[in-house]
C-alpha cells in the first residue's frame, strides 16, 4: 500500500457503511463524486481538522468490515479520503487487528477458540473434525470461513466458538448490534457446521447468570444483581439500589469521592494492583484539560471473562460507576474500549447508554446537578496488546495499537495527549459498594492490604466453571472446592498466560495480591485454570509461547525476537531430554530475563512467567 491514493473504487455498500458513520462527504476533497477546482487547491480545515478526525479510523474500518465482511482497497481508499489519512498508515492499522481482513472472504467468519481453557476441554479434536468437514482454516466452505482464534472470553463454556456474519440485520438498528453474532458453546464440529450454514441454527446463547454458579447468593457484592434483575431494565436496576452511589457522590463532591476510594483501599483489579484513589487524585490535579476516563473492557488474557459477565448481566452498574469516576477526576467524556469478540456485551452496553441518556443519567446535566458527562463505546478488533493502557489510547486515536513508553504517564498525558484515568470494568464496579456503604465498611472485608471482594474466573477441568466472588483472604483450596476440583489435579495456572503455575500441594495460598506474590506467583486478573493429569503440560506451554509470539506488536526488539526464540526452544525440547533440553532451557532463561528487563510493556515483561514457573515449580522437561 502506497502513501498515495489509488484509483480503486468502493462498492455502494462500502460507501454507504462509511457515510452512515461519518455523514455524507462535504466536498470532493473528502470523497464526494464531483470535485470543483476549489477542492483541488486546498483542504478545508487543514492539518488540524484532519488530526481531529483520525480517531474515527477504527470505527470506519469496523463499519465496512461489519457490512461487507472484509475491507477492499477501494473501501480503504474511501475511508482515507474521508478522514485525510495516508493510505499506507490506514493499511497499517487495518492489518494490525486479527478481526479485519484486507483480502476477500465470505461474509460469515467462524472463530474457533484454541486457547488454554478450550484446549483443556478438547478444542483440538473439534478443529480436526472441522478440517475434515470444511477444509483447512482459512478455506471458504459452505458460504463461510473458519479460523483458529485466541481466547474468546467464553471459558466457562469451553470449547467455544463465535460466528460473525457481515451485513445489516433486517429490522434491527445498526447501532444496537453492529453485526449478527452466534455463540456456539460448548462447541462440536456438527454444531459449528450447522451454524456456518445458517447462523440461526446455532443454539441461543444462555443468559449471563449461567456463568455465575453463585447467582442469587445474598452475600454477593459485585455479582448481586446478576440473575436477580433484568439487565435491560433501568427501573429494575434502580429498584435494587442503582444510582444511590452516584447521588452520594454528588453530595460528597469530587474530592470527597476520591477520599472515600483512597480510604477504602481499592486497588486495580486488572493485575497491576495500583491504588485507584491515587490514580484518580493524580488525574484530577492536572491543570491541563480536558480530562478523559477510559474503561478498559478489552480483557483478552486467556481464561478471563469476568468483565464480560458484568457487562452482560449488570451493564447499568458500569455506566453508573463510570459517571462517578468521571465526576471525581473532572472528566466530561468517557470511553469504553470493548473487546471486538463481545457482541452481546456491546448490545447490552449500547442499550444501557441510550436508556441512561433518555432518563437524564448521562448527558449535559446528569441528575440535574449541572455536571455534563457522556460515554462512547469503542470496539477493539482482536489484539491482546490493546489491553495495555497506552495501546488503548493509540487504538482509539486511530493509530496501530502499540504501547507507548512511560513516562509521561497517562494521568499526565494519556488519550489525545490529555490527563486520563484508565480502569477496568471490575475496578470501576467496586466503586459502587464503597459509596453505598462507606469506605470503612468496604475495607472491613478482605485483608489489610487487599480490601473488598475479588472475582475469579475458574475454568478447565472443574465441575462448575464460571465466575466466583470471594473476599480477599480466602485460599485457593476454598475456591476449588466451590468449583468442584478434578480427582487427579496436576496444576493450577493463576493469572492466565502471563501468570504462573502452582502445584497441588500449594492450594493453601491466600488469594490476595500480597499472598500470591509471597508464594512466588501472581493473582493477575483473577484467572484460575485447573488442569488434571490428562493434560500434556508441554503442549500447554507451547500454546502459551505461541500466543505471545502471535500477540506481540513487534514494536520493541526484546519482545519481538524473544517471543519467537522462546517458542522455537520449546518446540525443540518438547520431545527431548537431557543435555540438549538443558541447553534450550538455559537459553530460554536468558531470553526471558532480557524480555523482562527491556520490553516496553507488560506483554514482553511477562511472556516468560508461565514457562518459567512450569519448569521450576512443576519440573516440566526433567
């Protein structure tokens, strides 16, 4: 792809999809058919106006991909003219994301998860059957194409698949569901072939409470509404205490809200465990403006699905929590950066946002308090790296989703170069019980340094996979007893692909940030993948290494090269022992340390963690 525009012409459907998002082109310079002499001499608004439109690049690519199923050269060129983006740059963005294609493909794409939880539940045999029936991955058949996919966030129903069909759905507003989606989970090759032929043949997706074995338990805090109220009903939400926290926030004022969050001891639930109140305070104190709030709903860590369940089962809680956070930091605009693999979450959130605006809970005068705040959903498109906070900024701004070097930190220069607070879904939803019951009551649950409750994503070989809510301080054995452990437990992976393994004799590890650190592992985002002795651990490690190799953005050398070398070494030693294996293990230790010390972001810094723990704690390859 060149820097120059080409003569390729978009189809009518592609043009309509872009114009539906951006409006009709105002001049020939921006893509109108008739160009005047004036259009050829100057661009209205100049470079500043072009930069202001760049953040619409990712939504425009989604618009074409949703309507047609792939992005042609003509469509890409038309988007570039509309947004004044060099074609080479737009091509770099379009090819960065796994869910986009710049080559022709059928309108129906079947994503079959082959990641850790699904692999433990037999996804390899499903893929083998699909290869026999439909051909190799990427081969069009039955009007569809199937491809292997990293984690889809459907781990409680593994093995799982997601069918996306391009084209508008008759009788349904395009903003409510951008494209038709069908979840097939647990998946069999027979069901997947039927779904590929006719999306309506797929079984209906179960409600969010099916992912919460504790649903209805009165002791729950974050999950208390799931399975109890209608997630689409704002009245149901308010009847169970909804918007009580926001009213108290207005009574306290921004500084008072931040003080409550600080006193409660809330720390981030995405894995870094940074104090939320300190982040909000640092953002609020910045003189530069405007301030922004970003909700990181791109939970792509293999084995993680808690944020999906919260958004599907209690979407108004996230809307209220974001309004409180925006008020505290002085922001008037919030963004939810949502995984592209969560079409149902998108639908539920979009509906909640529309209802909240209609009732005066979002918009120019929230609850009549003179505070203006609104929220926009921005969809990702299949890139694990976009779970990193600065990569989210680049993605929203229309750049490749590559992390930025820090400092400056987001609280100083974040989204659009302005002070920004970034929190994930679980972190934000924790703000509601803090304001409803007070910081002291919240901090009374858990431990001194890990306060409140935590959501755990339990998957693998257990009887009752799903989301569990426990107070910090419970141990791993308590959690496994709730989920139904296997008879012959081999290992438990905590924290997902970026986490670490623990042995069956280490189940008394307290599930706190400090407790797991002291035990030489990590709590991470709450992944608990349970493996019995039927699982080949070397193959699991190969899948982890392959995942990091595929998901590395390639920006920095330690990660770009190190993830490749790690996977190569694991392939060499998977069937070898003795001196040869020892040499490759030594090589991986050296490479792993280099990635940990020199990579720009957490992907490279943690890519060696699980492999290292399997070698040192489980004795793999010995």
